[in-house]
């Protein structure tokens, strides 16, 4: 029972009774919300969860999400359902989670693409810094420059020479306008002085299919998307765009080793809708860290070129600061290159 205290100037007559009743109802609702949140967090998760992957199935983001998701399902003893929601360089999926109820049953596998989109798009669908609650930074993954198998080049120097001479006829793919691969290839093009037609797809998987078929000339993609195709000689690996070589393709020289001062990698992390209770955020954080530290998960991630982040980079507080720094960091080259999307 919540008492409504009388006031000489307010609680007299019908209007005072109505006002007091409204105040009582509001107070009761506030109490229910405050008392109910800990109870909901205590029992979370009580049903299956949805991990939104904001790119098409088969791409690098999707591969990493499924590796982590399988182990998460075991740890949380609830199924983690992967839902691919592509579009606008990952913005559609992330925006959906940003607008979802903050009850802990829907989260997004965010990435560097989210930071890029805040500057690349004139009117981003959400504010990455304020509309999503950071949970945990998971892994870093290098970008790989790959080409159709019959492109007449064998290394980065030959690729640069060929592209400069044939740029008017070449086509470059991406996992979508505004995706990390799109930006990385645009920046690579600027670094080597070429202007090539861009063909956007709805994910890395569909783009890879057309690269294998020889319909496009090259593609900047996450290493997870390309490992199997490179090993099968269905496509040609030109350079790893991380600072150092990758354990996934140890024989492939980095761009720096091949004479080009250029670097491109991306990162991945989990985010809830803003307003998700802290106990739920902490529970998903702890479960994800346990999944990351599972030897079989680490081995599987290494196979696709991803490396889990160090323990000091895993807290929600660190991810919040990291997001702000990544938005600023990626804004500089986007503005310098004059890139903008509607």
C-alpha cells in the first residue's frame, strides 16, 4: 500500500482525490519497475536469445558470430539464434537492436562498420555512441585483398601496376555500401591512385560467389570469408592488410612487406539496446568471455584469421571508450577521401 499524503492546498474535493490517485498509480508503477528489474535480471535468460548479425550469411561477421554463438548457447543453457539482418553497410541490423526492448533478449554483433557509418552516412539510422549499450569487445580480424583467379597478377606490386593501367575496365566488390571492406578498398584505391567501379552486394558471401565466377575483379574482405576459397585456388590472395602476417595464411605477405604503407583490420563486439539492466549486461559479458576463452573456440577463430582481444580490453567500460575513439579514428580518412553516402 502506497499512501497519498494530504496537502491543504491540493487534497480538497474531487480534483484533489484524482490527483492523489494519479500520484499513487505513478508511484506504484515506478516501484514495480524498480522491483521487477532485479527479478528479471536474476532469471535471465529464461528463453532463447537473438543475436543480430547485420550482414548476410556466409560473410566474415556471420562466421565469427556463429563460432561464438554455438558456445554461448551451451554456457547460457539457452539457444542463441543467429538472425542475419543486412542492409546499409550493417546499419539496418544495428538500428533494429538499438530500437528493440531493453530486456536482454536481443543483441547485435557490432563491428568497425558501426563506427564507420557514423561519418560515412549523412543521416545514420542510430547513434552508435549513445543508442547501444556495450557488452564486450571480442576479436580483431585482418582484411584480405583477393582477386579473381585469372587476374594476371601474383603479388601486390603487380596488382598495383595492372590496376593503374586497367582501372577504367575493372570492378571492385564489397559486402555492401559502407561496409568495412568497402571503405578499406576505397582507401586502398586512393593509396595507389586508382578509381574503379564499385559493385555493392548484400554481404560478403554473395560478393565472394561472383568473385569466384570471375564477374568482378577484386574484393577487400575479412579473412574468414576467403580462407577456404584461397586454399581451394578458387580465388587469388594478393595481400593481407594487417600490419603483420596472419597465422591463417602465413605464406601471404602483408601490404607493408610488399612495399605499400597501408593497414586495414576490423573488430567485433556485442551490444544490447540502451537501457538494458546492468546485471544482464554483466551476465552476457561473463558468458562471452567464457566462450572466448574456450580452447576449441580460440582454435576455430584462429582458423578464420580472428584473434580474441586481451583481457584488459574486454570490459563494457573499455568498449564504450573504444567506440568513441573508433568513430573519431575512422572519421579522419573518410573525410580526407571525400566519401559520403545518403
